């Protein structure tokens, strides 16, 4: 589950408000709030100590949330360059060789960059070709099977990434 920084911040603030409310209620029930002649309530030393500890815990929690948000952002950026979308087409390259042992496989990242690998299986030998893909396209001539493999991989990419690429 990925939560945005804003969502995490709202959750932290809400938990701090709820915690402070519960703490205030517990302190009032325990009698740590005293009536002050000049104002409605005075803070005892014990209460001030508890509030200071809570403030310290809140600061540590906020720092942890910031670290988590930064790490999440770093990981999301790293994942954009990882192979995430794969398309594969198997076929018979020659009439006299069956079993659909030839294939074209497109391996693309989230930007549509990657490679299409083609293996052509014959009776005597197998040949392997690799062609670079940038933005879902290649500057090299592509076979029908390679185009189909790239289209399969692109179908797994988010719509906005495909239209941008």
C-alpha cells in the first residue's frame, strides 16, 4: 500500500490530536490539572513533564514519517527504470520447424524503454537478436512478432505513460 506524503501527514496529525485529547482527559481524571486563581487551569510539574515527553515523541514520529516519505520517493524513482512490463509472442519461424520454439519478448520499464529479444529457432541453429526500445518504439526495423510483443508490453503500462511515450 502506497500512501502519499500528504496522507501520511494527515494521519500523523490526527493521531497526535487524538493522543493529546486522550492524554488531557486522563490527566483531568487523575487530578493533575489544578484550578489556578487567575485562570481556569494550571499545569503541574508532572503534567509539564508528560507534555514534554509527548512533544518529543511527536517530533520523532514526524521525523520518521519524513524519512519514510523520502525513501518511498527514492524507491518509486528507482522502480521507473526497472523492467515492469513484459510482452511475449511465440511462433514458428519456418514452415518445416514446429513447436512454436521461436519467440519475441519485449522487456520494458515504466517509460516504455527497454529491449525486444527475438530468438529464431531453425532445424540446424538458433539465432538471437536484441533491439533497443525507447518510448515503446525502436529505431531498428521490427518484425510483426516484435511489434506484437511490444504492443503486449505497452498494454500493461498505464495509459498516460503509453500516450506520453
